[in-house]
C-alpha cells in the first residue's frame, strides 16, 4: 500500500506531466479540426525543438528558454509553409489518409536528419538548477519541472485567449465548426488553415523547449510521444481543443498514479486502453467534438 | 461490343497468361541463379516484403484505408508462432497456422473499434496497436522473454544455412502465390466490387445498400491473417525475435511504401513495389555501407510517392506503353473524349426533336 | 405493373413522426411529422436551410435523428444503418451528384448489385444477366455508349444520369432525389422528367427535393413545404401555388 | 482497364526479370578472394553506427581501428596486413544478420568480430555459428547469450554481467551485521546487460537476507525518472542499485537528488565510469560506485601500449567500449598467431579449439573461457572519491579505500 506522501507526490507529477501533454495535444487536435489531418510529425517537431533548445544552450551557454525566441516563429512559419505547399496538394477525397502518410514521411525525415546531425546519443541539458527542487506540502517538486509546466500553462493560456478573443480565433473556430459556412460568411479558410497549422507547430516548439529542460532527448523519441498524444485527442474528441486539454490532464494523472502499482512500462498502456475504450464505447470522444462521428 | 475488341481480349488473355508464367518461372529459378547464400537471403527478405505488402493491400487497396500498424500484425504472427512452438510445444507449421488464426480472431474486436468510425481513427488505432504491443511484449517478459528475446528452434534442424534459405524462399513464394490468388478472387467478385465502392465513396456505397462496416471488417481480418502468416514464416526463418525489432512502426511503413509505390489498385502492385524497394535497400547497403540517412531516404521516397504518384508506378507504366502502342489499343481516356463529343451531339439532336 | 400502382397508391409509404435533429445550437429538423403518398411523385420544397436535406439524411440513415420516428411501409427505420434502409427499398441520390469517380460507368452500376448469399458474394461481379440489366438501365438513361468510360470523365449531366441509373440498379421502390435538376441543362432536365414519369408509372414512388418550381409543379402529384425544419403546408401543386404561408416562407427569407 | 491491365502484367514480367537479374548480379562481381599469403586478412564487422546503440557502437569501432593500426604497425598478422570491413547495422537485428550474411557469404572475409549490444549479438552469433566462423564479441555480457548453445562464441571481457558486482557483494556481506545495509532498492533498464548487473547483485544480497524494498524495471526509452525516483526515495532504502547504461543512470541519479534522497550506498553500472558523468550530475558524485572491466592505469603490459597508441590516434584515452573492442582484436590475434591460419573453413575450427584451452593476455588482464564462452573473471569496483573515480575493490588492486557510508550528494 503506497504511503500518502508517495500518492501526493505522484499526483503532483501527474499534473506537471498532464500540463505538457495538454499543450501538445491541443496542437495536434488543432490540425485535425482545421483540415481533418492527423499530423504524425507533430511529435517529431517537438523533438526537433527540444534539440534546437539543447544545441542553443550548448553553443551559446544561455538559458534554453531563450531559444523560444527563435523556434516559435520558425515553427510557425514552417507550419504555414507545410499547409500551403504540401497538404493543399493532396486530393480532398483522400486527404485524411494521404496526409497521414505525408506527415509520417516528414517525421521520418526529421528523425533521420536529427540522427545524422546530432547522432543517436541521448542528450540532456545541464543547468545550474537541474538538481534543485522545492518543498511543497511534503512533496518535492523539481524546479525544472515547474518551469516546464509554467511554460506549457502560459502557452495554453495564450492559445485560449487567441482562439476566444481575437478575430483570427473566431475565424479559426468557424473554420473548424463548418468550413463551407465559414467560407460563406467571407472567411478565407485556406489562409486561416495555414495560420492554424503554424499555431499548432508553435505549440510543438514551446513543448519541445519545456521537454528539453528536464528530460533526455534522442532522435527516435518522438514515437513515444505521438502514441499518447493521438490517444488523448481521440479520447478528448477529435478536433476539440478543450477536450484534448481535459483528456490530457486526466490521462497524465492516471499514468503517474498507475506507475505506483504497475511500474512505468505498464502505466504507459493506460493511454491505449483509453483509446480503444473510447472508440468502442463513444467514438465521438468524451469531451465534445462531434467531428469524430464521421472521421 | 464490336467484334475486334473480342479477339483483342482473347489476345490479351494469352499475353497475360504468358507473362504471368514468365514471372513465376523467374521467381522459381531465382535460388538457382543466386551466386551465394547472401543473395539468397536477400531474396528471402524481398519475398517476405512481397508477402507483407500484398497482405497489406487487402485493406489499403480495396477499402482505401491506410494502416501504418501492420508491423504489429507481423510481430503478433511471429511471436504467436514462436510462443506456440516454445511454450506449447507445437510442431512449427501447425503453430504457424494456429497463430495466424489467433491473430485473425484478435483483430475482430480491434477492427470493430477501429473501423466503426471513418478514416482518422483507423490510422490512429493502427499506430497505437504497434506501440501498445511493443510495450506489452517488452514488459510481459515472463511470457514473451521481453528484451531477452525469443529464440525459435529451426523447423528443419538438419539443413545447412544456405539450404535453409532456399527452402524458405520457396515457402514465402508459395504464400505469396496464395495471397495473390485470394486478392484476385476478391477483386473479381461482387464482394470486391462493393469494397472498391467503399474506397471510392463510402457514403454513396452505403446508400446503395452495401454494409460497409462488415465489408471493411472482413477485409481487415483477411489482411491481418496473411500478414500474420508472413510474420510467422519470418519467425521460423529468422529464429530470433525481439520486441523492439518485431513491433516497429517502420515495418508497417515499408509495407505502405511498397504497396503505394507499386500501385494499390493492381494485383501485382505491391509485389512490384517490394521488388523495387527491397532491391534498392540492399543495393544502397552494398554501395554506401553505413548510411545514417536511410530514414531520410525512406521518408523522402514515401513523401514523393504520396505527392506525385499516389497511384503508383503501374498506371505510369500503363500510360507510358499506351503512348507507344498503336490505335488498336487506345487508352480509356481518349476513347471517352471522343464518345463525350458523340453523346453531346446526341443530346443536342434530341433537343431539336422536342 | 399498372395493377401494382393501384394497389400501393393508397397505402402507407415513408412517414415520419416528430423527427428532430439539431447541430450544436441549430435545430435543423423540428418535430417534423410528414406522410408521403406511396406510389406517387412527391415533392419536398422550402427555402434554403429549411431542413430538406437534413430530412433526407435522417430518413436514409446518414444522420441519426435526436428524437422522433421514421417508418417505411410500417417498418421502423429510425436510426437504422443506411444500407439496411436501402435494402428495405429506399434508394437515394445526393445533392451534389455522387458517382464512383474512378470506376467505369458499367462498374458503377454493378457495384449497386446486392448479392444475397455468400456464394453470390464470391461469384464474379460480371455475371451475364447483371451486365444485361446494367446495360438496360444505361440505355434508358441514354448513356449506354459510355459504359467503358471512367465516371470522372463524364459530363455533369451524364453523371447525374449515371447516379440515377446506379440507384435504379438496386431496384428500390421508393426513390429520393436531392435536386435532380441542379445545374443541369434544359435538354437533360427534360430527359429526367420523362424518366421519372415512366418509372412512376411502373409503380415506383418518388420523393424529390427541388428548387426549380416549374419542374416541381409540372412533375409532382403531392407537394410538402418545409420551413424552419418542419412542414408548414402540403397538398397538390395547384393548392400549394396559392398557399399564403408558403409565399410568406419564401418571401420571408 | 483491360488493356491497361495487360500492359501492366507485361511490364511486371519485364521488371521482375530485371529485378531478379540485378539481385543475382549483386553478388556476381567479387566472389571469394584467393588466399595468397600476401593479400590482407580481411576482418568483417557489423556495428550499430546509427540508431539507438550508435554511441557505444562507435566506441567499439574505435577500439577495433586502434587494434588494426597497432597490428599493422607491428608488421601485421602472419606477415599479412589486417583490413577491417565494417558495416552499419543501424541497430537493427534484421540488418545485423544480413550484414554477417554478406560479410561471410559474399565478401568472403577471413575473420569476423562481434557487434555491439546483447540484442544484436545473439542473432549475429547464430549466423557465424552456422557458417562455422569463430565469433569473439566485445559486448554480449548478458547470461542469455551463453545459453544458446553456441560453440564458436567467446566474450572478450573479464566477466559476464551478472558477476560484475561480485567484489562489492563480498565486501558488503563481510561487514559486521549492524553496519550492513538492511534494505536495497533496485532499478534496472529493461535490457539484458543492464538488468544482469543489478540482478547479479540482487541475488547475492537476498541470499544473505538483505531485504529488497523496491525492484523497478524501466524501458530503454524512459526519459522521465521522477516517479521511479519517488518510489525509491519513499522506500528510504539504505542502498540503491542501478542497472543502467549511461544516460538513464544519470537521469535516475538527478531525479533522486531532486528528491533529496540520501542512501548509504549508491551503485550504478556504466554511467559513473563515463568522463562526462561528474558534469552531468552537477559534480555531486561523492561515493557513487560502479563496476568496471577496464581501467586506463591497469598495469598489464599490452595496456600501457594500448592507452598510449590509442591516445596518439584519437586524442583522448580509451574508455571501456574501446577497450572491449581492442581486447576482441587481441583475443582473435592470439589465436591466429598460435594456429597460424586465418581464413574461412577448417581453420576457424582450429582457432575455436585453441581458445577453448588457452589463456590470452589482454588489456583487461588474462582471459580464459568456460565451454560456453563465459570469461572467468570479475569486474573491479570503482568509487568516486573527492572528485575522482578510483578503484576500491578488490583489495589487491585498489587505488583508494572503500568509503562507507557514502557522503551526501
């Protein structure tokens, strides 16, 4: 029987982990909402960002957080370019399927290039405060984890405000809700889609930096992220950002708690169990998102 | 139907038969031609690829549903066979078929979850399948051997390695033949017609009374069965299983690449793709010993195919030869172009009649 | 044939009771209770967004209604799978006509065949009698000369005819047509009208959603007018023409 | 469609023809190289130069290259120059097997050396076995490797994984009962080698009645160790043992430090012996233990030469991976010199027989093997003592005293 302290510790870790999941899943579900695209390369970009942060730290010695100034706009641009130059080339009839393959191949290219440039060695950023931690009601919380979480939370908030308050956000939501209708009321859905994609990749940039702070990275790491993320967006309801965030928190927490009785490996399976359960019981997902009914 | 087309058809049938026999002959004579056991082993690998991509094409080609998770089915077949031999002590080939049957059974609920809703969820499930099985087979070490791997006794203990390769080349070729035959039978059947309708437009197909979900599920299970057989045979040939290598997304990716490259709408498309990719892989390994860029190459190739020839090389070939062949064999397109004019003229006439 | 018409004319065909469907906030169908005349040509009209197409999708199983019932000749078809409804005898066309673009014209029809037994499933799709039946329909539509062409290479009008032929291949006794005259040249409209008449004389019921009023009035025996997701008037064309509510509905939008 | 289909099949025939011929052609060019006394001895190797195992793989490669250079500078083997043919197996089992198929079957190499990582050693050893090649390998330490019934396999290092901690176990159990650690927490990577080291120690401790309070296995891809660390810290175990490779060991230690967990003893395989270790965990290394099969300052004659030549060639002193590679070379070379032949066929059998019954002097000390190819030694135990890693066990070779309990980190 695990002690209360351990449980509490795990809950906190769960929250911190869930925060990161939430941010990344938000991006992933965004692509789907906009274009019905399952963006397999999302986590590959995540790792790419992490490597950039690591390299930035190694070259300049500055705090990896500063690399955001470069990676976020860079990734935004990449996202727009990807949508405009690649995805729009695909035939609408087969878009969902073919886009999967396309993004998959992009993921392979990124992984390959990372392996080529940085070798397969596991990398980890060494910071002065890497080992530091705070006492928090008897639980110890690593400073880097807190920073990572804060970063994710801030990004989520920014995303939320952008989507709810800004004019662009309205257009984006309209596009997700009903593309044709959006076009009817004069929204240039293609441009919106492009920017939406950029936004999604920007979340990957932020997430990657947050990840690099406290975890080891290696080129093939992205496979271990895309699985949980995809599970999350299905459970949350494909295309629903709040749904994804919610599901991320719940599942992140579950994973962290299940590690106590079952150990790390088995705990990871919680995502896939949730995925299958959702599809079997409630294909449209548990937190809204009616798109899923048809996709 | 005009007369000449009838005779043309007969000619066509003979030509096809001839070329088919030619291919078969070549395949069977390969082990004889192979100068050394290495080439022979490459042949076995390519044959295995061919089986897998053809098996994949049962789903991808007919229903148009892209599965990136067939690597998992391959792994299941391999491990299933291996475990039935080592744990249950079954004879190798009995184990092979039982394992395939079990995989088929297991894929019914999975297919149910994956196929009830359209497209995206299927892809997601297919990938998730690989990742979850990797986790399970790694963690459940007491049963699967986990990272220690699983060693499978050779079915023919007394054969030298080259002989062993030869035998398995023929076994894979046989399995391939069965898979191709099945594909062909489905392709010409009413069932197959329904499947193709699903690929073209699932709503429409349903509105026409085709039980799309059942059709998709059946095809998924058939595909799984053949993939599992391929995996099991591989296990018997290779002898060493390790979760990390069996449940790899790349395996599935290669199947897709091969099928797509060859052309998913064609019986021999995947086989062709397997030949091209398989030979390419080995060639590059021989020429540029260690290439850290093999992933990049695979990725780029896949991207190219998806963007520029989603129908594969076979239609490309067909059009190419269409350009050289005489008026006797016009390609469909210009036939219709002419007939479209014709039909429009008719419409005009009828208008005047009124 | 004629006899069959008489017998079915009176009896119940497609009926709905308080059928309701809403998307997010928008209510597309609002407790719609309708009965169509079996054996006749029924028309379903109404301003844009009045729920006509949603109604189609609900009764053909493409969308599950939130509440209410739909019955066909007494059988409950509410929320049944599209193929089940199709096999119950209801065929439909789509608003923007949909054919199997990369199949030949002939295959488009053969795909609509519904084999009963497993054996039938596995036998070749190119059986002689089915080919003949298919060619028969193509001839009636006047596109038999195109049977080897891929559907995507057909003109818009030809595709419309092909879609209809495909629907007929399933031998439905009730046919739902969603804007059959949409974007079609007059000559072809004429051809479609005659076809519908003939098929109706052979005892087939039609339910047509159409914006072209002349067509509706000239073709249909019974008209149902939708507004805001529910019927506001029904009756013979002559009566509908002069119905105040109908005019309001149209002018009101 | 029909016409298209027909052409397609014709095309197929053509393609298939081409394909088969090229396939067959692949090997046609260079068959077996004649065994004239002058032409070089070709040594075939497949190593993970890309992919998950690439880093240690490259280490072994450097070891092999250093060996080849030393041999050739010294006039070669049997008067013939040595030439390495190294292929990249991309850390993938299918590849490693087809690599050795190519090396032995097509390139007709005279000798083969083993690859890196237990996971790749077993399949490739089988190929070598079935072609009757001698198979000396630098990195298959897990006990499973020696349970496959291979007759041509030898592990070129002092001890198999499960014996790495033997000296430590003896030392701890020799302590007076009241000082002995009462409880131990084990965390091992799901990898035959890493797990082997930890479980070797676990076995001995449990036999002596030392309680196991945590026993965690984590997949090789684990990057977040906070929850494992939480469990260990929560257990307040007197001693923590990590069956680790490099990075996971570092991560686990950092995670433990984040939780401010202070054990009396902390032993981790591989990680602490790496030069970047101290920096990686913020120099809080004091008292950390690690088994090692090799040390640069070992007094064995060939070692001084190795360290000096290696440093000259690569600019930095060799690590354990490099040493293992070099040792492999030394072992094979010794056999070749003794038997006086190096080619495929019957010669290989003689090499195997010789190694069975003889001892070989190497940079990691004298090696001899049992009938399964297991080396008969144990690893030394190193400990970080005020900022440097020193050998503390066994007594006879120690450079510093065993510090117990370890200072806080």
